[in-house]
C-alpha cells in the first residue's frame, strides 16, 4: 500500500492495477486449487502482487529473482536445518518475492516448522501444496492470466487516450472533461485553481460525504513535488494541470486506496486536455481578434462591399436567415483591464460556441464590441441574455445590446446604439443586459453628448450656480440637483440635504432669485435636470 512520504508531501508511486495478479487471485486459479493449497504464513499479505512465476530447486535463488516473483519449489535442494531454511526465506524476502509455494510429497510430507516460523517472522506468504501439481501448468495459467490482464490494461489505456484526445479535438469545456473523468473513474473529481479554490467539480456517483469540506485548507496542506501523486490521508489522486510555472491549478480525483495505473492515466490525460483547453481559451483569439476587428470596421465603413460580405460569411456569419444584434461589454471592475478584456473575448467566444451562434468580436481599449448573428427562428433578446449570462459566470460584466436588425447594412447602427446604451447605463443596476428602453433620457443625451451645442447648454444652465458657490462658499448646485430629483417630496429633499423645512424653503428662495424664476416651473426644472445628466455623462 502506498504511503505519503511525509506529513505534507505526495507519494509518486502507484499500484499496477490490472497488469498483475495478487496471491489471493493465484490461489483461486483452478490449477492451484487442484493442488489443495494451505496458507501457513502471512495470510494477511495475500494482496501482494504477482508479476511472474519462478520454478526453482536452488537454495541460493534469491539474487536471481525480481520483485513480485512467486517461487514454486519442492524443496529437494534445501538443507533441512533451521538456519538454512531461515536463510532461504530471508533471501526470498530480500529479493522482494511475492511468496513461496512449497509442494509436499517429494522432499517433505509436511512443511518444516522452521520454514513456517521463518516465513511468519518475515511476513513472507508461505503456501503448502498438499497434492502434486505440474508446475508448468501453474506457470502457464498465471502467465496467461497476466497477459490477458495486460492486454486488457492496454486496451483500456488506448480507450482512455482516445476519449481524451477526442475531447481535446472537440475543444471540450472543463465541465465536459470533468464529467468524463467522473464517468471513467467512478469517483468525485475537482478542478482547483493555483490558489486552491474550487473552479469546478463533479461529486461522483457515490457523492462521498465531506469530499469538498474545508477544501482550501486541506488542499494547501498537500504539496506536490512531481506531476502526479497520491495523498493517502485525504484519499486524493492529484495531478498538475500545465507546467508548474504557469500556475494553472490541479486536478484531484477521489481515490481512497492506492490508485491504479488506469486511474493515473485518466488523471494525466484529463489534465492534458484541460491544459489544452486553457491554451485554446486564452490564445485562440490572437488571429481571430484581428480578423474580427477588420470585419467590424469594414461593416461600419461600407457594409455593401461584396468582398467584405464574402469575408464576413467565411468568418462564420451568414448573410441570410439571421437577425443581427450589436453588443458592447465591459468588466465591472477597473483593475487589470487588459487581462479582463482578454477574458471577456475568450468568454464571449466560448459562450457563442456553447449556444451554437456565430459572432464577430473585437476589443477597443476597455470595451468589447460583439456582433451576434441570431437565427431567425430564435428570440434575439432571449438568446443575447443567455449569452451574456454565460459570460457573466466567468466574472462580473456590464453589457448593453442594440436593437436587432435584419440586414448587414444596419449592423453598425445596432453596435453604436449598444455603445451609447452602455455609456448611459446605471452600472450599479442588477439588469443583466441594458437596452435603449432602459436608459430613457440618459440614453438620448448620451447619443447627443458630443455635440458642442449640447455641451454649451449644460454649462450655461449650471454657470450661475457654480459662480455663486465659488464666490460665497455655498452648496447651491448640490441643493438644486437634490430639489430637481425630489421635487414632489420636499421632506425627502430636506432629509437628503440635512435641512429643516424652513431652511429648505429659504434655500429654494435663494435658488429662484439666482436662476431668475420659480423652480415650480416644469420647463425650468427639466432644463436643470438635463444639464445635470449631461454633466454626469461628460465627467
């Protein structure tokens, strides 16, 4: 049985699974049962693997044996003294012999007590064959069984290889790979990050209680010097995903007992498939992004160009039978923007593949622009929501969608609309995908915001308030904004400004004198509200 090499290190050796027999299995063979076997020593060691059978009558055979050899003898050449028999047993143990089968009748009618005692003290399995048997028949039976097991193991290894090769060729997602591991291994499996956090998992058919409990702490205690190892205390087979310097994480399969070579092969082939997925997921867009960027620029410049339309079709976006939706995406956080854009690109491409829809993807600074070609039989709103939902599983994202259009000639309008909507959207909103109907006046002002006349209007409306605040140290601009936003509820306005009702009415009077008219006039309040929104959008 495998043991951990230390309190926090993994063993790098594994059982040989189906490629060998155990002593118990050898004893169960018909040809051996016909010899009326009797276990005389180390009956609790019958799980030892037998790799071959060695027939000998030599007393000094020990140095010629290999680990795992089962020794068959009649004892004719053995010296019948306690010292000689003890030395014989010790030499077999030193060579790593699996056990000793002694045929009675030719030399001894019963097993010498000294040999039995020596084997017991050395934990060397000793079996007396009380009926005559052809050793050649035993050797043949064990050899055939070993060959059969090895052929089966090779076939299974080829099967495992083929399964994960096919998954790699299909660019399978981690969930598919883990589900395959769960099916082949028949146990739970976890993909963890380099920070020992669970990225994805499958519980296994038996759903072992506590398999995921206190995961991070337990995982951190398991250090891994090599590629693959078995942690006996947790019952984990652990293999690294990718090269150590990449820090991509580890794949862990539940294995309460020492893992077989088959299970190790499953773990390592799955880890290779996950590493290929990671490489594909991060780098696949290097040439695609350039192409998509060119195509989107071309559609904005002249969507009627026949050559451009041909290139768009070759890129996977059909010209017929589709409705086109422009999207703009941005990560909610502002740290690591470049890396987040890369993650968004990979996430959108993956989501589109999962939903089986074509798209063009191009990044621009902190944003991502996407053109989705939705089959006419599908609801474009529902499909876009599903796509963004899948992307959002990788990390928080803000997304906006333009109005669906029927022709490639109109896709730039949908893309520009999505960009305007994203700029106007309330980033704190829980809305998954913002659309034009969600942003109302703010959306319209976003589209008009670059017009110098609109900017002049906002500055002109707010100029008296800012001049007064600068000259007298007042806070009239804030008061005006609060009153405009809460005009129907003066109690709320007073609370937000931390003023009493009389003080609030005094503040309103000052504003009306400054602005040259009553705030009760709806047009005056609307002008101020528009100016405040334009100021927010521009700042």
